[in-house]
């Protein structure tokens, strides 16, 4: 059983997307622990008080594959901005994709 690595990114989205990314990391960690998987995260460069723009998550355990399958894609968080009160936008997006660590040629 090898680790599964996921790239989670807020892209060039506003600060609220970084807040959503931080929330997703918490959700993923709780899910991994609940299912008996190990969870390790490495934040991208220069996180600020709202969080990082990206993170790499490593999952290991029997349910790691299922967690990866459940979360890969674009995830929408819906919440009012705590940073910009009165801002009309309430949908914030985070992308999750699997990182293939196998060298080309499959060896």
C-alpha cells in the first residue's frame, strides 16, 4: 500500500478561497483519522493569516483510495465573506487533484 498524494489549490482565487482550502484540510484530516488513514500535509509557500494558496496532502491506509476518489475535482464552499462584509459573492472554490508520482513508462 503506497501513499496517495493530492494537490489542493485555491488557484488565483481571492482570500476566501484560501479560507475554504484551510477548511477542506481540516475536513480531510478528520475523514482520514475516522477511516484509520494517516494524513500528512505540506503547505505551499508563504501562507498568510487566511491560509496557503496550495497544499500537498499525503494519505496512507486502506481507505486512502476512497478518500481521494471522493474529493478529487472542484469543491464549492458556500459562506459569507468574513473578510469583506456585505460582499455579494458566497461561493468559493478549491481544486483537488491526484499527483501521479510514478515515473513515465510506469516502472
